[in-house]
């Protein structure tokens, strides 16, 4: 069984690091290189798992329609009060 922790061997993509840095600058945020690299490493680790999850039908999840989204949120994200 694979560990759910992020393996240290996952390489951060330099393009992802640059993209994250650019996004931070646009929002007037400053992150050091180690933080950006850690975020890119997490992205590299999550990407294949996200693609795998997208292949599964999640029909058991309730669809929240925009007109009722606020009511759903006010109920704490539950279908019943």
C-alpha cells in the first residue's frame, strides 16, 4: 500500500515553480524558493492522483445547484438542516 505522504523523490517542475512565483507576484505575495518548490512538489505528487480520481464517477455526491448553493452553505454543507 502506497504511503499518503509526499515522497521526497518527487521532483518539482521548474515551470510549475515559475508559474507559482508569477501567480504570487500578481497577488503581491512573497514566498521563498523552498516554499515554492514544496508547492510544486505537492502539485507533481497530486496531479496523477487527481487524473485518476476524475476517471471515477462520483454520482453519489449531491449536485449543488447555484440557486440553492447559499442555502446549502448556510446549512453547513449538509442536505438537511
